[in-house]
C-alpha cells in the first residue's frame, strides 16, 4: 500500500495542489498588486467549488459505511478527508499570510483598507453613517437566536456575522446577520490627503452593531464571520419512467438542500458562540470544521475595485486586427465565407 501511495497521486489532493499553484500567483511579486488580490479571490472561489463537489463526494463514501470506505484505492475515504482538511488548513493559513503582505504593499501605494476600529476621520465617519442608513440598513435582516427558535437554513453562497451580546443580568444573547449579496463587498470611502480608502462591507456593518441591536441592554457586543458550504453534487435518479431532463431538473433543485460539508469560522470567535452555532446547525463532523481568518467569501476579491490605478493592473492587450474581419458583423458568418 505504501508503494502504491508513492506511485500515484490522489485526484483530490492533486486538485488542491493545482489550487496551491493559483496561490503562488498571488504571492508572485512580478504580478501587479491588485491582480494579486484577484488571484486570492480565484483561489477562494476554487476552494468553494472543491468542497461543494469533490469533498462532498468523498464524505458521502465515508457516510456509506465500512464498504464505502474501501472505494478509493490507495486511501480510505476517511483517511483522505483528514488529508484534505490538513492541506486546506495549511493553504488557508498561507493565503492569510499573503493577504497581509499585499495589504501592506497597498498602503505604500496609497490604498488603505480600514477596519471598523480604524475609522478616525470625520469625513469617513459621516459617509459610513449615511451609507448604512441609506443602503445597508434596508437590506439587512437580523436573526435573533435562542434554544427555542429553529435556526433558519443558511445559504452556502452567503457569509454571515455571528453576533454575541453579553447582557448585564441575563444569559448571553446570540444573533446572525447575513452580509447582503446585492451590494459590493468593497465600499470606497472619500479620498483623504490623496489616499484611497476602502472598508469591507462586513466592517461597515460592524460599525453599526449598536444601531441594529439597540433594543438589547448589552454590556458588550462582538461579531465574527462564519460561512457554510453545502453538498452540491448532482444525484441523477435511475427512474426509467422519467426523461433525463426531468431527472436533471430534480437533481438541481435537490442541490439547494444539500447537507453541510464545510463550516468555516473566524478563529477569534468566542468558544461559547461557536459551540452554540454548531449545536444549532447540528454539525458534528469536525473534519469539515475549519478555523479561518476575519473575512470569508474572499472570492469577492476577484472584483476588487481598480480605483483608476492602471499601474497596479495587467496592461490591456489589444487584439491584432485581421484584414477582412470586423466586429461590426457576425464573425462566424465572415469566416464561413472564406479562410483568413
């Protein structure tokens, strides 16, 4: 068995190594700075898709029982899950290290990404207040959690802020805030002293926690991000009485109710908050519980604003014109007439 493991590379582990190659582009100093951020977004998006399908398939084999665990050749499925989780945690840590380096380099270029506890300029404070009241507040829904209330189904394409309120004379109160998906994740603040300032939508919401939960008489309030990924593998029925289109349609609908395969949380979250949420979501498989950084859904870095900084982007490559072919008509009709 050991010899076989040395000769062959598992498909899932090989795919993770491919994503590690994407991460190398984010670290490459020859890549323009904002493009490096976007490679981090690609890395994160790839990882989401991996867990939805590849990881979910392996987990199904484990859940199938003893017989199913022998189905992966050189690795038992349970062993493979451990190796995947180990590699993912390592890559996540590496991506956070690279992100911190990029943030420092952005500051040297006059692009500052602020956290909610770094808002000092009055112009920024006023902008954030108005932006929340006019744009975020109407789109934000707060969910108060307790032992009696069933947790609503969490979407796997969304990120949530898990809120903990320490009350004066009562037990801690918990809540959830879904980060609005119809708004840009990066909010551009007014320029100050010729510098560009950006705040994440998550932090802008954190700035206004007091306004959202002002009905509670709390002593302290904190919010940490969580994210869930669901099984999105397609199950095609073998019912001969249905057309393939009918079976495929049902399978796509069933994907929306897939079981959780990954739960990522801010490693700074309070242990009691984490335990409460995991109990409410009935997550027991710790192989799919992964500590992460302050921000999730980092795939949004793919749409990081350019800020007019063309020097921090790839140069636009203009297509070489071909005599006889124009973009004013169908290219297919043109090439159908003759060779070029």
